[in-house]
């Protein structure tokens, strides 16, 4: 995963140099976001994360992350799911196509400390929603960045059920939904 290691290193360097918000023209961000809360989120330690990876899930999921530890179970036919650790450079770059890590310290820290995520491609109609869950459960404010890209192919009808359950920690989970025709 050379591509990911290089991206994380570049993001780590940027996180030391850029502010959380470079453009201060968004009223909701400028006036209501307390960036000091993000500063309290410490970078993750893999050993610590594994101590708190067991939790009872409130919903049955197809894809679930508990403190960044990914589980992919009962994926419906016609759905291809790859963990971020399985992605080659081509899909890896697609996964992060919508993020510019130089845009803000929040995005740079998200990528620099990434601990999990998936690329999901839906090729066939789904009779039930694809259920994706993200759970954070930590006794202290640990940054828990995961990243998901869901591609829904042309002519496919699918619904998603996404839930996030925060029981501590600092989850950082952007979602990107793409329709195949948008990729051109």
C-alpha cells in the first residue's frame, strides 16, 4: 500500500502547517464550529484500538467499523466490497478523489490517521438496504478516521441504511456516493 503510506505522510505534513479552516466565509463553520474540540482528539494508537473493538451492535450490518476495525459480512449478491487495505493504487486514488487534503487541517488529519474504510460497488438491484454501521467506543478522545466510497452502477436500484453510534472517541467519517454515469 505504498500509495496510501505516501498519501498519509503528505497529509501528516500538511496537518502541521495548515489551519482547520482556511476560508472563513461560511457562517455555519465560522461562527459555530469550535475547532479546539478537534485539538483534544489524539492520534490513534492501533494497540489501544484493538482493546475496545468488541461491542454489541444495535443493528445487523453488512459492513461495520468498530473503532476502525472493519468487518464485512453477509454482503448481498451483486455487491463488491473491498477494504481499504485491499485496494490497489487505481481504486485507492478513486476512494480519495473527492478529498483535497490541503483544504483543511481536519481533512489532513483524517487522511493522516486513517484506520479503516471500504470501497463498495453496487452492480445489481438490491431487495433490501445495504446496511453500513460505524461505531466509536473509546474511553478518551481518540481520533477514529474511516472512509467510505459507494459506487452505484447505471440502471441499479439500491437503498442504503447508514448508522453511526458514538460512545466516545472522535469519529471522522466522510461518505462519498457516486453513480457510474457521473464517472463518465
